[in-house]
């Protein structure tokens, strides 16, 4: 794994997005924009990953994060593994790719997008084919998925912006922007981007999103690049804000939407979404979930879901410095589950779903 410094980021003229691409396949290497480098003083950098192990590390360490971007990185990681495979046997090759896929799925188990992308890539492989054909098909398929994702988030963002009233103050949680999708547009932040272009956004409030601070470090930066006025709050201030301010709606993303539960549409998203949803219900503020269909899970039931528990140092340390007393116990779930009765609408690329209609 090697790094390349991006230095001071300057958007390229005519580029559809003013933001760096977070997942780029170039010269048979996977270039990942290091989202951990997004903090003051800004030394933005890319990771040049050439092995599936390096990609798995980047997913675990959250250099690449956001369910869709993780899924794309995982798909390209399979292409890296394919290129490095030396076997001539299709059966052995297929088994090798299955092992790589299984290891990738274990990196961060909660979001479903990665599993959906890997499973789709395996549908284009059949054991009758030569190994070289397999390798070609894997890269073609992940590139095809990436291109489709570009249209998916544009369509989702345009559709969702229709829900935003004029002169809206909105609140968003974590980071759901273009960096989190690996494309030009985000999900919840994509809706905000389009609504802002339509002149409907007065102000965006962003939760800092402890403990990894995706809201403070990434969303605040993306909104500045997009010239959208914003203010960061600590999660604990959401109640104060909803009591004081005219918040038109709360916009969040999704890592997994359970559609086989009864009732359907339990949403797994960044920890802190559930308390926001309860506050929204209390203050009668709509909670809008922006989720591509690739985050929908028609199989798993609530009792089969694995919520990622991350290391305690993310809470007990700050920027690498211990801030808590020695031997402090800390519980660090990365996601929580919001039930459908607290969700006003789910915006997908194809439709808007009203779980309580
Ligand atoms: O732990 P993270 O930063 O990967 O969590 C990200 C989220 O929860 C996002 O809301 C979700 O992945 C959607 S990103 C478009």
C-alpha cells in the first residue's frame, strides 16, 4: 500500500463534482481518497492499493467509509485479487475469489452494500469459463456497477430534493456525501446539494457524529466545498436545536434497510440516528432516510443483524491522545436501528416510500 499526497485540493474545471473522487480505478490500481486525512491542517491524500489485503485494511481503518464507497472498494479489491491470481484452474480461481470475498465481508459487517456488490460480481462468473475470462468479467462488472451508481445517486438526490420546502433549515447526521458513495453525488447530502441548487436551503445543521466525527470533519468540509451554509452541533444539542429552530426535516443515510420484517423498513444507520428519530417524532419534524436500493436487505431479520462494535480507543482517545482515565470501559456500536414508525419517508433512486402510509 502506498500513499500519494493530494496537497491542497483544487477542483478540476468542468468536473461534475467539486469534490475529490473517493474510489478511483486507475492503471490497474485502486486509488482511495483517505477520508482519515480530512482534518485540519488539511494534508489530503490518496491511498494507492494494489492488494485485496490493503483494501480490507483501508475499509477496517475507515480510510474509505460510507456503505456505497466501501462496496465499490470491495468490488475493485476482487479485481485486484483476480489480477494477482496465478492459478490456471477455473475451479481454484473461483474458490480463491470466494475466499477474498468472504474476508472482505468480515471487515465491517453491518452495511449490506458490500455483500450485494460482491454477490452480483459472482453472478457473472461461471466455472466453464477460462480464468482470463473470469478476470476480465470481474473488472468489467465492477466498472459497470460503478457507472450505474453514478446515475443512482443523481436520481436519488433529484427525487429527494422535491421533499424539501422553500427556505429550509435542515439537520443531517454523519456523512452521506459524494465521498461516502464513491460517485459525484451523495445520498442525504446529495438531496441537500440538489435542494441548494434549487435555492431551497437556507441553512444546514450537521451533528459532529462522535466518536469518528464524520459530520465535523467530512460533511462540514464537503458543505464548504459546495458553498452551502452550515453549522455543526454536538449530537446532544439536537433537542435544543429542534426546540429552538424551525427545522424543516432531518436527513440521514442508511447502511441496511430491512424489508422482510413485519412491519418492513427498519433502518440501520450511523449510531445516533435512533435518538434523532425519537426527537423528530416528539417535535413533529419529518425524518427522511436517503437510501439506494443497494442498501435494501430482503433477507435478514432483525435478530440476524450484526451491529459492528468498534474499538474503545475511538472514544477514550482523541487524535491519538488518551483523554479518558486509564482502564476506562467504553461501548462503541457504530450503528443503531430505527423502527419504521419513526421514519417519515425513505427516498430511493426509483421512488419515495412512506413506511407509515
Ligand atoms: O461508519 P461509517 O462512516 O461508514 O457510517 C456511514 C453511515 O452510516 C452512512 O450514513 C451510510 O453509510 C450511508 S453513506 C451514503
